[in-house]
């Protein structure tokens, strides 16, 4: 049973890796969802690292993080 749990852990992605996997779907929709912005806000890496990984300007990452911060605090509805 322990090996099964180790397999599950091995398939988990870091928050930044998961954003990179999900990002093409964001591009298709044209606008990131509030959930996506909350997830960007929760990624511990710097804005520069996130921007480089997703191939977007740092200013866009900062904008998403601001939306995520506001959405997470209940200010946006």
C-alpha cells in the first residue's frame, strides 16, 4: 500500500507546473478565470519566474495576482 501512495505523490505537480499545464486553456478562453487568478496568487515563486514559465510579461502576472488577492479576500463578487 505504501508504494501506491508513493506513486500518487510522484504524479502530483507543483503549483507552478500545474499552472503551466492549465495555461493553454486560459489562452483559448481569452480571459483567465477567478480560480486561475487565485491559483497564480498562491504560487510561491516570484512574478518573474511565473512570467518566464508561462511566457507572459511580469505585469500580467502581477495583474492576475492582484485579481486573485482580491477574489480570495471576498472583495470581488
